[in-house]
């Protein structure tokens, strides 16, 4: 059994501590004090000066399975109003669903396991930093520790994801010539070039690889005043099913671009590459999760995780990650971010059941 009142209090306290990527120290200090208060031994793994991951391990120092949650968030939309609020059974606030809800559920499962079983942990816990930016916390974890399996508490509506889309972040730049606005020519306007640039890529995706998810963001131009801008920049996110080889796809896109533009007109840079993966459902931990879902009479509909996460970083180090967490990802990174507390409770119970069965 878990302690629901304690779980809700922990979650709201975590939300009330602002912890954007790179500035997680106040929250890690709080969580270290919380674990110490509840007699949970932990290690602090430094990622950079005074900033790092919190690791809970069995007394033996070894285990096959690690529960992983990131404690950082995106920056607040409104720094004066990012804290928690409860309406009926929904908990609102920055990070509620992505992913302090999952982290709180994991912590509660460890506390409950200790109280209920009076024996050593059967798994580890890693509360990592930096997922929303560089993934430096996950890189540090995979460098210093070795595990067979990981359960990552990203929001999946509490459905297991044994597959994960690949992710590519592309930085785009277009260059033009600054001239008086009344003398503007489309072929010299950096914004117009960027529009053409993006259309080439989007047309290719929609025609030839239509199940790739793309997102255009952070489109901006140089401050030109009453003149044509000489520079325009944008980022393009691509989320790819595992059947698409990232190297082949990006080479085809680059070839299309440089058939249409000269080298000094555009720039194309791959900022982030995370390869997707797919696990068999016949493995030890997937079978265990399926049995637990059947026993608890939960719906069992395995999915692919289509967003980016720390999972590919762990996968590339030889750890097999399963994404399983409370909440609806459509609320993540929005002003109305929230999570249903019933699902957080179910997540904590599920994590506890996994630990009990390992």
C-alpha cells in the first residue's frame, strides 16, 4: 500500500520549487533532505559544479532495474504563477505532468516498499537533471552505472511504451542582403529564403515520409527596421518511427536543400540526434509489467513513445528502457499543465508492484 496523502503533499511541494534545466539545485537539496528524513540512503552524483543526480541503490550497490525520472522543467511561462493548485482531482502547475508526477510516484513507491517490506530495495532510483535541455544527467548516469532495465516515468497515460521514436533537432539559417524596404527583392530577403527553405523540407516530409512528426519553432530574423533582414533562423524538430534510418533521411533532406540554394545562402546543422528503438514484449520486465496490469485489472495497450526523452541516451549505453508514467503528454510544456492525481496514485502502486515482484 502507498500513502496517498504523503504522495500528494510531496508532489505539490516539488511543483512549488522552480527547477528549470540548469537550475535544479533547490529541488535536489529539498529531495535529499526528504530522503534523509525518511531514512532512504542516497548518493549525489555530480553532473557539474553543485548540480547533479540523486541516486538510490540497494545496499549491495548493484541491481538490474533502475527507475528514472527527470526533475527539471522547461522555463516558466509566468514566473509569478508557476506553483501548484488543486481543482477537484487535478493538480496544476509547471512540471506537474512532465514529470514531477512520475518522480513523486517513484519516490513514494520506494518509501512504501521500505515500510511494507523491511528489506533491501530490489531496484534503484535515479532522479536526474537536464532532460529538457542537453540530457547531461542521463549521460552521467549511463556513464557511471550499469543496469539491464530502466523504467522511465514520462507521461504515457500509464501505458507501457516498449518502443521510442527517434528525434532530430535541426538548426536552420538563411542569409540575404539588407536593403531599404522600398527596394526589397524576394531573392535577397532572408525571411523569404527561410520560407522557401522550410517548404522544401515540409513538402518532402508530407509527400515521401508522411508519418514523421515535424515541428517548426523559434523562427526569428535579424532586426532590420525598415529594410530587408539579412539573416533568418529557425529550428525544426523531427520525430521519426524506428524504420527510418536517421542518417539516410537527413542526407536526403540536405541534398534537396543544396540543390535549391547555394552554400552561402543557407546553413543546415544537426544539433541533436537520438536514435529510436523497439524492445520485444517477451523480455523479463515487459512480461512482469503485463502480469501486474492483469492482476490490477488495468487496461494494457502498449504504445510507442513519440516525444524525445532520456530513454535513447540510456538505450545507447546498453540499458533497455521502458517508458511508463502518469499523465497526458498533451498538457506538458503548456500554461495549463496538470495531472490527474488518481493516475499518480496508480503509478506509485504500479512501481511498488514492480519492486515487489522483481
